[in-house]
């Protein structure tokens, strides 16, 4: 069985980098060590990982998106974060594409969310550890700052350093009535991947932050989204988003981890009581 390599750093690719070969296409000095690494986990075979070296650090990366027959999003998340836990990952950068709920947003805007609303209907998705997960700082402020600074280097791009991400299940998009309700709740953007990632990152004691690109208006907002525009964004923005991720990674490598995210995982106060035979 293939052994998981040790590293403290990971990048999760989403919609925006799906059309690129990351990190090679970004051309920022990342050297691929090995790719197409598939690991056997308690939750099934993982998606393929790439191991690369950047600024003298080894980094694991994989594509979260991409439907595999018979594998749910929840199972894919468990597979990925099991690998991260076995590798010893403590800091995770992610990216994805979202719909705009906030009327002030428009396609190609970049948002680094600071909070979320979980409206997914998945059953509890975890790795079986006995921890109480405190979610008051679900997205690491230090990694968010690194992403904000990196995104700000793109000329002519609007960058927002906070926003509330509403997470739903998919694959379908949401109805106009749902989007209207989410806006009243305070949601700014809507997507399908942030949860359970924030929970699993906290469960393994890792910092987590995500860069989100607006790829369409949510249903009932401004105007009907166009499939052609969505396709164009997916196929033209991957290199730019990949560059932001590597720049943010470089920023994070140069800073100590003092955010306190790892202190928000506590031993559970309620444990299963042992039973005796015959009860």
C-alpha cells in the first residue's frame, strides 16, 4: 500500500483551477516530486494527489471537484482529509467557484470568506475522532490574510476580505426562493464545498482558508446566469487563481502560526459509556 508522504502544507483545488495542471501551469518555481498518488483510506481509494516542492517545503495538492462514480462529496472529503491527517498537514489553502447572493458582487470578483452557513443535508461527515469542534474561527485569519494579500496583486480585480459562504448540497443549483432566504440570513456567496471541509480541517487540527471566485449570479440575483460565461471563467481563470494560491502559500511559509485555530479543537465532554455483556 502506498505510504502517505509527510508534509504540513496542502492545497485543495476546486472549480477555478480544474481546467489547469496545477502547479506546473502556474510557473512560479514549484517542482513536482510525484503525481497521480492514490492512497487507500478507510473511506475508499482517494482521488489522485500531487506532491510538489515549493520554497523548500513539500506540499500535497488534489482536486476536490470531479465526480467519481459511486463516491459522494462527503466520502471524497473524508478520503482527502484522512490523507491530510496521515501526512501531518496543519495548514490548508483551498479555492472554489461560487454564485453571488450579495447584489453588489459580480462575476470574477474574489472573496475570502470569514464565516459560513451550512445548509447541506449530508449526514455527519467526520473521521471518527472524539473531539468537540469549536467553530467560532472556522476560517483561519492568518491564512485569510495571506490569500487577501496575494489576490490583491492581480491588477483590476475586486477583492473582498470577508463574506458569508452559504453551503448547499448540489449538484443542482438553488431556487430563487432559497437564494432570497439565504440573502435574508446574511449570506453573500453560495457554493457546495466549504462544508464539511471546515469541520474536517478542525478535526485534524489544521488551519483552513479558502479563496472563492464569483462565477455566476445566484438564481434570482441581477440576471439569469449564462452557461457560456460560466464556461469561459472556468477555462480562463485557472492560472491566475493558481498563482494566487502559490503566492499566498509563500506568504504563509514566512510567518509563524500564532492564530490559535488548533486550540479550538477540544476533547469531547460526552463519551460513549462502556457496556457489559448481556446488557
